[in-house]
C-alpha cells in the first residue's frame, strides 16, 4: 500500500506562515538583486518564485525522509470535460469580478491600499514580458502545486471532508494575496479550482484554469489602462439576469461533472 503525503489544518497553517515569512524577506532579496545589477524586469520573477522553490525543497525533503509520496497527477482530461470546466471558469471569473467589486476601494485604509496596488502594477507592467510570464505562467504553476497539489491533496488524503478541505485551502490561498479584493477572489476562484481538482484529480487542469483566470485579468487590466476606466454602468436588470444565468451555468456544470465522476 502506498504511503501518501498527508496534511492537517495546523500543518497547513504553519506551511502558509512559513511561506508568508519568506515573502516578507523578499524586501531584502529585492535590494540584494538591485545591488548586483540584476535587470529590473527579472527582479519581480525571481523574488516571486524563490519562496515557492524554498518551500517545495523543504516539503520534498520532509516527504523523502518519511518515505511519503506526493501524488501530483499530470493527466489530461477529455475535451468534453475541458469544454465544461472552461465555460464554468468564464462564468466564475465574471461572478468573482462582480463580488470583488463590492469590496470598498475608498477610505483611509482600503483607499490607500488600493492605490498602492495600482502603483505597484503600473510599475511592474513597464516590463511586460517578465510581468506577463510570471503572472500568467509561473504563478499558476507554483500556486496550484502548493495549494491544490500539496495542501488540498494532502488534506483529502488525510480523509478530511472534501468541502472542508476545499474551503480551507481556498481560504489560505486568498489569505496569501494580502489584500481584501484578491482575498475574496482567492476564496471564490480557489474553491472552484479546488472542486475541479477533487473531480479530475489533475493538477494540470488546475494550472490551465489558473492560467486562463490570470490571463483574462491581465488582458482586462491592459485594456482599462489603455482606454481608461470608461466602463458604462450596466442596466441593473440586465446585470441581474446575467448573474443568474452564470450561476445556473456553474450549478449545471457541477452536476454534470459530479455525474461524470460517478460513472
């Protein structure tokens, strides 16, 4: 019988505390990279990736010491499954954008925080290639391996109820983004991707969905930065109908996928 890597609630929290600590050390790392004349465009990619690398090395070392298998399935799903999950993902992205937009972006605390995020993005986007490659490729791979492949998978292998495991891992996923807008998005999108992982057991599917989500967000951001925030307010009735339609599509997709998993 295979001895799989397992993780509980406390161990998951400690893992994220360690990850957050490594991220705080990025301030020192960035100064070091600047002092040795590393190209500015590369600093974002390096400082983002290193905490994940250190964490993965540590987890891998601990698993080897205890002869544990970290089960990262790289299998691809059928075209029919991809059609369903990407339709659902598109709906989830729109629903997430709507829900996240309800979080205030003004005021002494949230207003300043939102401005800082905007300034950071404007600065990083000056180097589009490293920014795009990090956000759309490296981030989905690193984050999905950690939050779905290690934490969620480890909790499921530990016989924790799937709903509890999905919600808890998504809560931690949102928490690491360090701001209320992405915290909400992390829980919503993270829970959906977590559900897909539970259904397909494929980390590749999770990475592809995450890439789709981040690419959509970046392209939307580029569009608004180029054209300005000149979006027209959608009629309330149309907005309500669209939200209900997206929710129905997502719920329908959930039933189709659950039925497909049982067969």
